[in-house]
């Protein structure tokens, strides 16, 4: 948790220092987030996502996630071990507000998101050392604090090792781009 917080703060400070331009055309984005699943036995997850803008209305990317899965002993249910459960896959977002609002530097956005990928549970307890497919559909909102930094909130359903579960995601969105040259402005 400390490492995740340190890396997120470092990225936040670095890009805040670079966000003084008023003209900004983001092409890539990095999302760091924390997901809380709304069922008791499904552990929370940390995610990092790298997205590339396709057009004004959509982007596609890859994600990596990590959670520590508790595995209980059948003989003594109070003893458990934490099995690492990394996940990976592709993700995509469809932005809905650009369909209705034509303003370029709008600070608020609403989007629909999907994730499709896989996971692997690393455990020495037999039936738990396994791999599988995960997927999810989410509705999200983002609020841009600066040209580069924004806060995200997502709510949706996802399927992983556990049954279909509702989850809430909070995070930080960092947009990467460049200032247009004088020829591109004309």
C-alpha cells in the first residue's frame, strides 16, 4: 500500500508540474485505481491501466491488477493464507458526453467501460492454484482537476474467480499528451 501511494503521488507531482499549458491534446492516459467489491469474501484490488485514444469518443488499452486472495484451511477455518492473484487484460472506454456537449476543455466526463482478461492464483493449496477468465462492464465518471490530472469513479459488475459481483472503483487518471506546434494550430 505504501509503495502504491508513493508511486501515485510521484506521478501526480511530476505531471502537475508539466500541466501549465492551456492547449492540450491528450493521446494517452494512465489510470491507477482501487476497487472494492461489494461481497464479503472477494478481496479488494489495485489496478493500473494504460489507455490510448482512438478518437474523441473512445479509447482502448491494457490493464494489470493485483489482489491478495484469502485461502482458508479446511481443518482450521481460522487459519488462512494470502495467495497473490494478479490479473491482466484489455480495456476500453466509450465517452458519452462528447456526443451531446461540443466544448473542448470540459472538466467532467461520463463513460461506459469494459474489461476482458485473465487471472492466475499462486497457491500451494490444491484446488486454488488455477487460472481463469475475468470480464466486467462499468459505468464511470471522471472529473479533471487540471489538464492532466483527474479523479475517476466507476460502478459496475465484474466476473473473476468469484461469482458475478458489483464493485466500486476510485482512482486517479493521468493524461499524457503534447502541446501542438505553431503549424498545427493554423
